[in-house]
C-alpha cells in the first residue's frame, strides 16, 4: 500500500480527513491535531501532531509498512471505554494525581506494545 492507496482506504473506511495528514492526499489539509505521515531521507515516519507539536511514533524503511501501520491505528475498532462506576467517579475526583500517573504508565505500556508489534510483524508484501 502506498500513501495514495492509504488515502483511498481511509476514506472508504469512513475515517475523517481531519484525523490525519498525508502528503499528496487529494482534498487533504494539514491537520492541527491527529496522525501524520512524512518522508525524509529515505525513511517514512508516522507520528502525532498534538498541541502544536509533532511527535514521531514509528519510523519505517518503506512506505508500505508505514501506511499499513497508520491504517491499523486509524481504523482500530476497539470497544469504547466502559462508563465509570460511582466509586470510580469518586476516586477520579479525589485522586487526580494518582490517576494521571497510572494513565501515563498505561500510555507508555501501550506505546511499547505497539512498537513491539510493529517490529515483530512480518512485512505484508505490499498489501
């Protein structure tokens, strides 16, 4: 998959164009928030653009793997978060620092898992 096929696949999957920035994507506009795909010095980088800053998440040697990684992230149909119980809501209101710390730990763990999956995934042969 190249970036043009990625644009078509994301549109077909109903992913709003505001969620990503892909060079050469017809009708696309630079996104102020969301994922981006960039090529520089023979490498492809996928990252997030958030609060005026860009953070690279993964770098790939080929366009196909970068596009597949980005497509997977933008079309992930995980179950939505469950509603908080009354005790969880009370904890959130009174322990915001602890919750923030746990959320940061969970984010770091998820990013490490994502990077591990990307390294462990065999090339998809351009599909």
